């Protein structure tokens, strides 16, 4: 495919109108009410909000949005976004730290004054936060017709049909969102009132400052070695799969884990029985990795014992406590030879070579959207010996199934309108097969503004243009690499960006978490269905590092650039 064959239109006009509307409001630094954006949000018709114009309560969209916001949002009358913690005008030690189940963001609650402070680290935070809030408030507004009588029937007799909910499972899902005191919290949720928002003194340089502080503290925490003198493999993923595959602590305690889920988690134990009987082809070890998180949550002492064991292998975990909420891991490559419980798929005949390696794996907890751009820019400015950059992430798929592996070679970025073409090493190096789903190579991906900023017109346009992956981090990482190498002062706009012949390995593996046309994460989270692709991707990255360290580079050469 030549560059002339790559074409795509940017976001639907209604999405662009909504975006420009709220950025004007935010960048004025003046307070405004959330309801001022309801009209442009409705005109956009986001695919994630299926019952937007229906009087029925949209449980799916609430399930999605409230899992990405702290429940405290329904208790406040004012929300302030800040780019620096120092911009919070009160002593933060007097505030409560609150969090969302499925989104990492520094958030502080002022209970006395009813204010919630969100610390943002890129414009992606603005897009994500605002549209999740709008979705929740529109669903709250639907309940404003409830009088005391009907609300009492819902709370005390659970007459969920008054909300247009006929399915018991949907009702159960809705109640779960308001735990632990679901009646009290739902009653508060039903008391609709507008909320005031404000962005404190917006500045693009503040994002760079936050990432610079994060990187400075990362370097200070890495006293075991000097970044600028050490070969480093950078990975952006999660904080469990890479270290689980290397340390394998679950091997030591698997009997205790299984005994615990048998007592407390019968549904998970049923999965275990299916695996033992051969009715479920999930790898035993992958299942153990998954259920171990429940075990560690119930037994914090065991989690500390795991951390101690991993530390004995030289693995260091750090929460930097900066505005950027990305924890990090330093992992010596030599641990791939010295760990007695290394995953069997990573066993190497060259363990002596690996044991002598001076290289480190630097794994970070994947950031949200354009925060990735600022972080990778800081990292590459300091690393003299990057050996590889590997990105593992979830993505939506337009044609395919949940759990499918997606290996892009072309990425379109909605925010900058750039088309990026790059040599993804995993398109020609993928040593494992998947027994669940498919592996799609040389895919075309879209990096979108945010999950709510998608509608049917836009998605159909992307399908027509041959794009199949919808995600948020690939373009920021790629453009961060590109600008570092070409011109740090020039950020491309409306360009075709070519990234060939890099002096280090570069690979992106996405796995399908949902399909916005049929089944979203609001309908059903990945849970156990994400285990296989997560660990397959992590195994592939670690196997690549092992082969590079062992100098087993018998791989096809990169494709010749098109004329």
C-alpha cells in the first residue's frame, strides 16, 4: 500500500462542534454549568449512549461512565480541573483522596465546600472527564420526574420498571454502581441538580512540566542504575502481566489461591473446574494469574510477601506520587534467567547470556491518551540506549471479536489529523499462536479523542476507509517518538508521517476489548475474557527481548519503504 492509498476523514462535524464548544468554555477559565453542553452532546449522538433520547434509564452508559468517575461526583456542586496539584487553593492534606474503579487520575474531594478537584495531565483527560460527566448528568436528569412516592417504591420495593428497566440483571448491575450504601447513593443520584465546572489557568506547557516531574522522580528512584548509561527496554502496559510471567509467584501459592476461590468465589471456581475437565481451554497459569488479584485483595499480607519475593529478583515497583498517575517497574533482564518460576514459554537455551545482561525493562502503567506523548518525549530525551519501545493496550475493534489481537502498521490521529506509517516489529515477529480469537496483522488504527466522541457516521466512515482499530495511545506514542527524533520543536499537523529505520525496536500490540457497533464495555467488561490476549501480548514482548538479548536475530528484514 502506498501513501496515496491511505485516506480517512476526521471526526464527524457534530463531534467537532461539541469539542470546540467545550474547549472554548474551559479555556476561558470561567465557571460554566454542565447543562450548557447537553445540546451539542445530544447532536453528536455518541454510540456509547444508546438510550440518550429515550426516557428509560441507560444502565449500560451509567455502568461505563460511573466506573470511570469517583462516586463522589454525585455529591458535589462544583468540579474544578487543575493541571498542577499546587493549583488547588486549599491544603490537600485536609481533602479526601477519591478514585474511580476503572480510571487512574489524581482526585481530591473537599467535603465541606462540595468541590471535587481533578488533576489532568493532557487534553485527553478533559475529553474523557467531561463526556463521562455529561452522560451521567443526562441520566440523572431523566429521574427528575420521579416524585417522592415513586422514588420510595424504587428504593424500598425495587420497582425498577419505573426506570424502564425490565431485566433483573440490568437492575442488579445498576445497584452495584451505588454500593456500599446503594439506597442512600441512588436517592442522592436521583436528586438532579446542575453542576458547575471550571478549568484553572490552562497551559499546554503545564502538561510538559507534569511529565518532566514524573520523569525526574523516576530517575531519582532508579538508584540501582543510570538511565543514560544502561540499555533499556521500554514497555507501556499494566503492572501485573509482565511481572507475573517473570516472577511467577502464583506457582508457590496456587493451592491456597484455589482453596480461597472455592470458598468465596463460586463462579470463578466453576471456571476452574471447567479448565480441569478440559471444557475450558484457558491456560491454567493464566487463570491463576487472573484469580490471584482477588486473593491478594483479600489477603494483603500475601500481597506484601509477593512483593518481597519479586524484590529478591531485583524487581522494583514505585508509585511516584506526581500528577501523572502512572506507576512504574524496573525489571532486570537478568531476572529472565534467574527466576525459578519463569513462565515455561519464556525458557531459553541462552540463560547464561541473559543472566549476564546489564539491560533493564522499564515498564509503566499505561497512560490515558495524549499523556503518552508527553511521557515518551521526556523518556527519550534522557535515554542514550533505548533497545526497544513496546506498547500493549486494549482497543475497540470494528470488524472482529473481543479478544482478537490487532497489530497496526498505520495509525490516523484525530487530534492532529496526521497519518502515521511505521514498521511494527510484531507484524513480522509473533512467535505464539492464539487459541482464542484471531491475530490481525498490518491493521489500520484510529486514535480517537475519547470513547464518547464517536458516533455511527464517524465509525461507518472509518470502516469504509479500511480502519479497524479504535484506541487512544498509539498516535501519541508514535508522534512523541517522531518529534524527538526529527524536530522536538515541531509537532506535525495534517501530515503523513513516516517512521522507518529506527535505531531501536518498535512494536504495538492491541487486543480487542469491545466493539462499539455491537457490544461496549458498558454492556460487559472484559474480565476473564481479557486474560488470554493480555498474557499473549506480554509473552510476545518478553520473548522478543529474550531473543534480542540472545542475539537470535534471524528475522525477516524490515520492508523496503515505498517510493
